[in-house]
């Protein structure tokens, strides 16, 4: 990756990651209405961004935003199941 590509990736991460991580944090909120809205917003953003994100940015989004979200959801489900 060239220096210019690294710089662009850094700028895009700086713009998109706060938005995406805020959505993922809201997905874990106790309010089911807020969870649904946050998840809908998260996937709408990804759907709109699909053509604008480079492969490198997608790798970053998947590894640093999406996979941790799935891990958090899994942990919440496992914890809920153990409490039953």
C-alpha cells in the first residue's frame, strides 16, 4: 500500500469508525427499540458505503467493528442463557 493509500485509509477510518462504533454500542443498549434502530442504521450505512469503501477499509471495518459486534452479541446471548 502506498503512502497516499495509507493516508486515505486513515482519514476514512477517522470519519467512519466513530459513526459505526457508536451504532454498534447502541445495538447493545437494553432498549429493544434503540437496538433495532441502531442495527438498521448500521446496515444502512454499510449498504450505502459498499461502493465507496476500498478493500482495505472493508477489512478494517470487518475486523475492528463488525466482528467485535458479533462477539458482543454472542457474549450477551451466552450470559442471558446462563442466567436462565
